[in-house]
C-alpha cells in the first residue's frame, strides 16, 4: 500500500499552505475545472434528472452486486478473459505478479488506475525486477518525481510547467541539452516520443476500469490522451484492475453514467476516448492482446455494504467534489496523506485504512456542502463525514482536551437558561474589551481561530435579548 | 467474496433477486434519453459536424462514396502529408474507386509505428456529442485508431444515430445480443492532454489530427 501520512494531516496542511509552488499550481486549475463543469451542465437541461438516474442505477447495482459480479464473470470468461477475485491489496498484487511472471514480462506499461495506487502495485512489480512505466502524462510526471497523484483525474495538478521542464532536462539526458522546452506542446511532444518507445516494447499492459459491464463482460476506460488504448492494445497481455463497485448492469446504464462523468470531471461533453474492451483479440483480429485478465478487488469495500457508508460506493471518480472543495483547493491532494484526496477521500480513506489513522480527514471540512451539490452520484458526503466524526468520538480517538471541551459545550448548550445566563455575562465583557479595536487578535482558548484571523468583537447585546425587546415593543 | 457481499447486504441467493437481474440484462432500461440525443436526421448531421469541429477534428462532407479517394488525397496534400495510408480490410473502403487517385498508396493491416496516416470506417456516429464508434477486427484494426499521427475516419450518413443508445442497437444488430468485439472505441476528437500547467495540447499519445469524411449519399 502507498505510504500513509493521513495521521499527520495538520502538519501536511500547514506545509502545503506555505508551499509557494504548490499554491501557484493550485491557484487556477481546480477552479478552471469547476467553471467548465458549470458550463457543461448548463448545456444539458436534463443533467439533474440524469444525476437521479445515475444514483438509482448504482443503488440498484449495489443491491444486487453479488449477482452482477457473477454475471460479469460468466460473460467475461465466455469472451475469453480470465477473471480473478482479490479480497485484499496483497492478493491483487500477487495475482498480477504471477501473470507478469508467466508472461515472461520485462516491461509493463500502465494506464491511469487509482486502484493500482491503492494496492501499491508499482513497488511490488519493481521489486520483481520489472520496469513499470506510467503512460498517462500526469501520472508519468509524478512517477519520475517519485511522488503520488495529488488529484484522481489530474495527477500532476500540483506541478507547474517550470517544474516539469526541470524534471525532463534532468531525466531525459540522452536528448540535446540546448533543446527548446518553453511551450507545453514541446514538453508533451518529448513525453510522447519517450513513451511511444515503451508502448511498443511492453510485454504487459495494465489499465484500471471506469466501469465493468455485466451484460457483456466488458471493461471501460475513459481517457483524453489515448494512452490507455495503446496500453491495452499493443502488449500481448492486458490486465484490468478494478474494484467491485465499478459494476453496472447494461450498455444503456453505462451510457447514462458517461453523460455524467466527463461533464462533472473536466466539463467536456464526453472524454476524447471511451473504450470498451471484451476479452482478448479474436481469431481474425490482426492486433490486440493474446490474453486478457480482469482482477476484481474488494479490499474492505464489501464491509461498507449494508452500512451508512454504502452510498460512497456509488462514486464514479470524477473529481468534481475536490475541484469544488475550499479545503482541497487550498492545500492540494498530498496533504490528505493517502490515495484518495478531497471530500471523497475524507469519507473513503477512513473506511479503507481505518478512522484511527484517517480521523483528521472527515474533520477537514467546513461543511459548506458544495461536494454534495456537485456529486453526479448524489453521495451525501458531508453527512458521511459527520458519521466518521461520530465514530472517531465514540471510538476514543478524539484528543482529551477536545472531548472535554465538547462535553462542556454540550452541557451548556443543552440547558437554555444556563446558556443564556452565561452569554448575558460574557458578551458585554467581551464587547467592552474589544470595542476599541473592533476585533480580537488574541483570545485565550481560541488560538486555533486567532492564529490565522481576527475574531470580531461582540457589539454588547445578545440576539435573544434584542429579540425579546422587539417583541415587547421597546424601540431600538 | 460473493458470500461476504451477500452477508453485508443482508440478502440471500433468491429466485426473485435473480429474476430482477435477468430481466434488467435482457431488457436494458433507458428511461431518460436527453433531447439532444433525439434530433431529426437533418439536424443530426449539423450536430455531428459542430461537435466534432468543437473538439478540434476536421470535417469534410462529400456527396457520394466515389468522392472519398479524391477527398483523402486532397486532405493529405493540404496537410503536407505523404500520399500513403494504412487501412484494414473493410469491404466498403476496399470497394471505392481508388484508381482515380493513382498517386495514393494504400497498405493493409494493423498499424505500425512508422505509419503516418490511418484510414478507418466507422460503425456508427453519435450526433449527441460528436462521437465516432469504431469496432475492432480485420476490417478496421484497433491500432489504426491510436498509433498513426493522422487518423482519417469515413462516416456514412446511414450509420448516424442520435444518442449512444442508437450505437448499441447497431452493435447488437451486427455482433448479436450480449456480445461485443474485442474493442469498441468511442472517439470524439484528436488525442489531447492538459496535464502540463493545465494547458490543452493536441497529440498526447494518439493522433494529433482527426479528419472525418462524411458521405451524404
């Protein structure tokens, strides 16, 4: 599994806020994606109704997931694929290592797959002596830097063009040192040339899947670069790595989800390439892989079925929740400390690695609700984060001082007369102390707030008192 | 894994649940097809063209199939490309009057790294989003879609459909129900990436140039 730094979220976030390169990279791209989503949504009047339909399709599939998985396995096998079920990340890694070994593989190309990040596949394959090459351009950039993706659809969103240029000059030493790399097009052309070689020499191609279709046993990938297609068409073996919740019943159901996916993700009406693959090459196919394996991963997901967290399994990984999140757009994806950042990560990460390690994540939310507002699958993300906060509290992971504070607050808030009495005393005092400056720069017990901003001073009288006066007819 | 899922869902393997699933697979539901996927045949051509052009593809219309060889040669000359295309064993493409363009060389088979131009025949074209539907096989090898820098795709008017659902009808009619070729590719423009600095660049790994030749007759 990828290294987990979620327990260190607070320090990660602080470092991210002070990282000027990161702040520059984050200043435009996520907001641009959010704006484009808005325009795409406006171009499809049925968008909201399609969201309802998408939610219903996934709910139906999850309620019958056992049967749709069986059906997928039957149809994929009929088409010549080998279907493997992996209960854990380790099982998935070992299945894939075995396939690579049996294929006598030396070079493995990969299309973008978050599941592969989740199971820590690259490190395991490299330990086996394989050369592993990420082919999605953004994923290639993070791979050559020894990093992990900071966004589920734009892995290198945290990098600036200048950083990429420096990396290419450092890594691609066989190219002339005086070559011009000013335009993004020049950088893309260089990566194209380097990766084209890898596509042509790879023995095994590994892709993820956006959907698995029970009707036909097909797996679906969505890309703009076409890298996934070269990955799955050129090598002699194609391995699909997907998790159980990618299942959908039919081609018509997938069509509805496709109408939602790209619009929510990048604001395109559809991604450039949406590819359905079914089995290995057929008898009269002049190209395509000779063998196709589908590895279906559980890794803790089945434990969410039947719980309040089942809804999170509807996610189609579009990234809209992070593009619209005030926390994500301020700190980027790495601060979240594991594979899935943003609001979906704040719900999914505690489920997959435990709330004990990831308890900070569901707390890293202003509960502004924009994630739920834009989620194409209508996942109630803030509500699920609240569930995790409760689980963290009842599991004893909340720090003692915090617990005492919450208990004291609850004791006061649940007794209206005590509450009003206290407020009536505290308010005029704070009002008098802060009247000259109009706000407080430092306050005892409120350092977390005043470290980054001032607290406005109360004006002296409580709302309740003013309301009572007004009802009694006292002139203001 | 199946047992764990049933336990989580709190369900059993019942005949009633199996019937629900069997029905859904036998009769796929499409309760909501957007208006933009249901336009008239005349509007569809315009919709296909404007969508594809909006996605940085070029769109050439010809009146008859016999005009295709000349359109291909003209397009290659205007783009300063060699008059050489790689193509599959598609009967429709094979039957065109290529002798009218003697300088245009055609070789047949899957694509190689040094093929500059691929020529394919679309199984369907979806007006809704300007999407070409390609099916793999000896007639149109899948690598032609992705390896050459320039991809020319011939679309016949009669294969045009409003939405994705129409494309599935055509695929089922050709390959049978619940069956697919190895690859069905939806292509909606040339390859692109915005991974460097958020700026859109054409020709990431697949074709830099996508040219659609649309045959009206």
